[in-house]
C-alpha cells in the first residue's frame, strides 16, 4: 500500500474530526489518542438511557451545547445499534456522550458576554454603598466600559462594597453580569455575593449558584463575568456585594464599569447537526477512485449514496444522520489501496528527458533500471517492495552519471587568444608577459585534447588563459594597441553576433570602440594605450557562445510536472530553488553561456534525484489504530508501558511531514 502523505493526512484529519466534539470552553475533546478503562456496550446503553428524558426546553443550556449533546447522543445510539461496533468505537461514543452530558448538566446558559438576556437598562436604577465624587452608580448603566462607579478613594469598609439595581417592574431574574474597569486594577472584584428583594418584602434573599458552588460567585478581573442562579420571580431589586477586591491595597475599594441583570432567555431549539455527515460526504468526494481497489471503492459509493439521501431528507432524525455518517466513515476506513505508481511514472518521465550523449558513465545501468520500472508500471500484481527496489536502483544509476564537460568553451577561449597572439609581434610586449600568455595557451590546447578532462580543469584553464592575456604588458604601447585592434577586428569579423551571449559580445564591441578612440586620440598616453590593450584582451578571451538549452528545457518540462505535496518539505525546497534557477536561465537564454546551462541542469538533476517521497504512513496509522483497541487492564504494567511509549513515538513520526519511509 502506498499513499501520498499530504492526501493521507487530509483524509485522516477530516475523518478524525468526525469523532471529535468541542467541550464547554470551545476546546477539542476525545480524539483518537486516548486510553481509558474498557467500556462495554451495556454501559453505553445505560448512559444513553440516563439521557432519554433530556429536552432542550428543560436543559437550561445554550443552543450550541444542546446541539453537541444531541449529536453525541445520536452517535452513541448509532454505535450501540451496530453489530460491528469496535471496542474503541464504543469507548469513543461513551466518552463523547459523557462529556456532552456533563456540559449540559453544568451549563449556566448564555456566555457571560452575551447580552440577549439583559433586562432593559431604562428600567433600572443604580445605587451604591459608597461613592467617590464624580463616579456615580449610574455609570454602571451607561453602556460605556470606560466610565466607572468607584467607592470612596479614601477607603471604606467591605460592608459598603455593594451596588444595587432597582427594577421598575417585578421581573423574573436569573443572573447578574459584571464588567470590571478597563484601566487600572484598584477595586476589581474577584468574589462576591448576590441578593434579591421580591415584591412586597423588605428582606434581602441570598441566591445560590446554579452550578451548586454555594452563595459565593467568582468574577474575572478582565472581561464580562456572570453569576447565574435559578430563576426567581417578582424580583424588584438586586444587590451585588464584593467580598474580595484587588488593587494597590486589596479590599480597600470596589469599582465597576458596567452591571446588568438577566432574565430567563429562551433560544430556539437548534437544528439537527449534520456537520459530521457533511464532512464524511465531502471527504468521500475528495477521494480518487483510481487509488483504490474496485470492491472497496464500491462500498464507499454505496454508503455515499445512502448518506446523501439522508442529508437531503429534511425529516431525518439525529440517529439516522449519525448512522449514515458512521457507515460512510467505516467504508472510507476500509478502502484498500493498490501499489502507488505515480512516482514510477515521474521517474520514467525524468529518464525520457535525459539524453545519453550528455553524460559520462554507465548508461546501461540506467537503462536496466528503467526496464524494471517499466515492468512495475505494467504489472498490476507488483508489490510496493518491488517498486521501491526498482526506484532505488534507478536513482543510484542516475547519481553515478557525470555530465559531460563542455570543451567548446575552452576551444572558444583558445581561438580568441590565438587570434591575437598569432597576429601581433612579440616585440610589442614584455618578454615575461608574452611567455606567460604562450604557456597558458599551450596548456589550454593540451587540455583540449584530453577527453577525460573535468569541468573543474576546463574552468581553470580558461581562467588562466584569460588572466595571462589580460596580463600582457606592452613594451611598445602604440604598436601593441594598433596590432591588437587589427587582430580584434579581423577576429570579430569572422564571428556571428547571435551565437554569443549578449553581455560578452557587448563587452567585446565596447572594448574595441574604446580602443579605437584611444588610437585616434593624439593626446593619449602610454598608460591609455596599455589599458586599452588590456581591456581588449580581456573582452576577446571573455567571449562566450550562447548555451544549447534544448536538453535543459526538456528536463525542466518534466520537472514542472512534479507536485510539491508528493514530497517532504525539506527535500522539495532545494528542488524548487533549482527549478526556479533553471527556468531563469531558459528565460534569459540570449545571455546564458553553456556553463550557465550545464550548471543549471546539473543542479536540477541533483535536486530531483534527492527528492524524498512523502512517506506512506498507512501501515503505521493502522498499527496505531490496532493499539487503540487494546485494553490496558488485560496486560502487565511493564508490557503496557512499552506499548504506550512505542505509540507515542509512532504518533510523532506520523505527525512529521519530513518523516522518511525508513522512519515510518
């Protein structure tokens, strides 16, 4: 089995998300990687039965919390009804429902920042136990978080740390929302109590937290906090008393930016959550039929058709939706993949883009490996092990090849040097510099006859010859310039401009123009003559023919067919850089020498053969899934610790985008 890592990760992640629910804080709970005591189907049914009488109208939770609970309950029922439900699936369903049920049981309704349950501000009047001048209690009802009520700055007893909101009409009340000051910390409340007065009574009645935490409520020092309690009817006044505050001196001041009183708020019952089913359907539609066996793919198609029918049914129940999602996900999970052959096809395309005449080495070894790759491609029964062996053999053979050395560059440099040295008098130059030029020319000509010369040797010979020609020192400056100009004109007249790189041709023409100007200048000095000769020598020996880009263009074309997601990020980056550089050479072919072309080809070939295929993690993931099915209670502590450690390491490799197949 072979699967592209990027596609595998996307599919696995999407499938995992079907089984993950958010907790009361919005975080994710209960993914694949957890271990717990064994859960039986009887226990799952007992939990389901304990939730049978729950309704949204009586739960007192938010619509989102109810939707999570309803989805978890439906999924649990689907698992309980399935004869093929695995132990891990039963545990997953149990814990998801248990978590969602606990959230509903402890829910305090709307979030603290939600103002939909607030009693209208124009029906409230604020008073306080202590007030600093300019910081009226009415500030807590002005809707401006930057204005505060504050107690006397000189300090006051904690007993005076209270704010009272009087209601102009008896109302059912179930909470208080508190917003601390937006700047500074003095007087921010951390704990407090709530009391109410009901119509017809002067008694202050302490309220208890809805979640059973007693009469004391905890408040955050930033953002809205909410003290929720069971609804109390006919309330005419609500008093919030701070029992602990912070600041430069704790419990010295009490400050409040905004204060609200809430009344029971009924949200509309949420629609049945179809997101898990939609995710499964979307996942199924992203899969490539050609990547799987016919039988396993048929099961997915049948489950997909059934799932789409349920999704289209406006009257489908939560359990029908959960069952359809479960069946489709099971079919996806059971897909069987044959040998993955795209890499073989890519390597064969790479071979087709290479020309034997461009390389030195054992081309027969390359062709032998190619024959094996072709056989793998045509054999539907080939194993992945066979494919991997053929791939390794091909890459080894290609890496053993060497790009042929470009002798044409050396021959061009020799021709340019001879055009000058054979047409000027040695007497016009110093004996030492003339000998150096002749020696460099002789060495270059000797190397040009060596079929085994390396690129490094050729580069050095060219550089030495160019340096020697540029280093010619005129002894008779004017005569040397005249002879050099004549030799240059004769040599350039034999050449075709379009055969040379734009920059090197321009340099030669510019040097000749400058030399002619010096020649015609009656005021020119010996130094001017010498410089003109030196520049002319450098330009002539620096002429470079345009490189033959046909092989590079062919190689770049096949390289562009490769896809980034099929390779590890660490190996793709240098390949992408080499490909970009090669494309730049092609785009600027008029000014690219053969050395530029060869260097770009060699760099791209090296980078492509170094590409690391994104690892096939299917067997690793299957092993982890099997480990998840094990029951810790059935094994010794030591043996279980070994499993846990191995699974942790496996998870790390599975999450590593650069993991190699060997590591997997």
